[in-house]
């Protein structure tokens, strides 16, 4: 897991292909904020992003998830959000996918909370458990971009 801010990308120590991606003008904070909700393809199904507008909820109402094939870069564009995290999954292949590359956990031990403000991001690698969209001081309208990067694409670039 990495955390950082779009205005201070070098401090996040991201792998170079991820750093190059987030440095592109079309993925700047201002440009992402202008986008409508939906899916935006960058490189077929290897690299894409989603723009989502939603309302945060109490942590107990949110689901913990992890992915096997994709890296998540969750960028908060407006509002405030907590993402709860815990240890990585030891044997991720033992879990059933709810949707392609989306596995929910029913009983996990969340150990850390990350507070995101506009421009902040959190990077979750395959097997890293995260519970996004948790409220900070009550429900908050948020807009975020979630970049999905295939681990195969990352290893080849």
C-alpha cells in the first residue's frame, strides 16, 4: 500500500509506470474532477479508471474487499473519506469472486484507517484488504477516481 497526494507524487515512491500514469495532464486533479461518472479506458482492460460519486457510510456498513489481478489507485476528488485497511490475504485464490476481480470479506480485522482529503490517494496492490467509502464525521458526498491497473501490465512496463 502507498498513500500520497497528486500534488506531491514524488513523495509516494510509486513504481515508475504508475508515477508516469498519474503525471499525465489528462489525469490531473482538475481534469479528473471535471469528468462525469463512468468507466474510462486507457489501455483496453489493462489500465482504466472509474469516476464515482457516492455518499460515505459508517464503517460497519461498508464492505472490505481485495483484488487478485488489479492494483487500485483510489483518488479522492471531493469530500472526505476514511479507507480502513488490514493485512494482506495469505491465500487469495481460496476466496470466491463476487464480480470479476472483486472479492468481499465478511470477517476481517481492520487495523488502520487512512483519512483522505481532496487530492489524496491510496494505492492497494493485489491481496491488500481495504474498506473504502467510510465516513469521517458523518455522511459526506464524495467524488473519486479509481484507477485499475493490471498487475501484468505493471510487470511488463
